[in-house]
């Protein structure tokens, strides 16, 4: 009888622990599950998520000569 009681208490503890983790980490778990669902969907195209007209893209090879010229100016302190 002691083994059955111990097993029931252990099962209840695991169930309560699982519920606690689900409640405490709900936003993180939802994002992860959505990412997994998208990843496993064969019809998902990541390019459809990006609105190319609204996003600002940085150039692949930016020109730093203007920034370097501005930083190399001499300042005389009195």
C-alpha cells in the first residue's frame, strides 16, 4: 500500500510541476511552439512574412569614408 501511495504522490507532483511550468513560461512556450509549427509546415515560405516595401535595408557594403572623415577632424581645446 505504501508503494501505491508514493506512486500517486509522485504522479501528482509531476502533473502540478508541469502545470506550473506551462503557466509561468506561457509566452515563451507559445512562441516556440509557433516556430516549430512554421518549421514543420511544408507550405510555409519565410519570404511571405517580410513586407519588403516597408522594411529599411542596410547596404551590404556601407561607405564609411564620410564617418571616418568626420571623426578625424582636429579639435583644439583651450
